[in-house]
C-alpha cells in the first residue's frame, strides 16, 4: 500500500451503537469528511498505528476500515480502538492518527467469542509491530505535536479538511 504511513485527523462522531464498548473494545468513529479523503489504495481491513485525542499523549491503536451500514454499505467507515483506558468518552474531540501497517482483511465470525479473540490478536500484533524502530519513529512525528502545522505531504487532503471545517 503506497499510501502508508497515512496521516489523518478529524472529529469523533457517534457510531451505530453496535456495542463495541460492551465488548470492552470501544471504537471511535471518524466524521465522514475524514473517510472521504482516504486514498483509493487504502482498502477495507484491519490496520495498526498511532493515535492521539486532542493534544493528549500518543498511544498505539488498531483501526477497522469497513463498509458503513448507515450508507447501505456504499461508503467506508473508519473506527479506531485506542489501546489505552480513558477516564471519559471523547465524542466531538479531534482524533489524530497515523496508519502504519495492515494486519488482515475484514471477515465475519460465527460467535462473539471468536470476534473478541480476533480483535485481541489484532491488538497483540499491533503492540508488537509498533515496537519496531521505524514505527516508533512515527509516534514522535511533528504531526502529533503541532496539530495545525507540519502535516506530512501525503496528508494534504486531510489538512485541507481540517482547515475547511467539516
Ligand atoms: P459508537 O457506536 O458511538 O462508536 P462505541 O461503543 O464504539 O460507540 O464507543 C466509542 C466511543 O468510546 C468513542 O467515540 C470514545 O468517545 C469512547 N472511547 C473511550 N475509550 C476509548 C478507546 N480506548 N478507544 C476508542 N474510543 C474510546
Ligand atoms: Mg464505534
């Protein structure tokens, strides 16, 4: 995927209440404008990377890029599970992410237990891969420390979104 690493940021909106939080794996959904800017070569599936809420600390994350049921599956959605326990929800806040690598395609599971096991495997893989020096480097990228400037070249369309509002 030539677009990786891919930098993106935007508002966290309410999802479809699919109960991710009840599974212990809440996923912060990005506003449509962020999803609209995804390059074509970033397909559906599970990705790993770094994420930061507002100007908070940078944590490891896993992201699912899938089809959005609200738009009758004609449009992608981006859902980020930040690998950190937050004290409060952060709807309406700005989430900054860098997609670093791809883990696996989306698939369906026969049971809730199988789904949770798969997600926990994804989280373990993300934690391990992100320890590689070339991936750790991205955690310290200017992108996370100067929210309105220093956007890397391939995130130009995203910064446009931020500058123009949603
Ligand atoms: P929704 O369907 O509205 O996306 P979820 O059950 O997926 O609901 O919960 C997502 C929300 O939980 C996020 O928008 C965020 O405000 C909150 N949240 C709390 N902790 C986390 C976390 N570690 N990762 C992602 N979202 C979190
Ligand atoms: Mg969600």
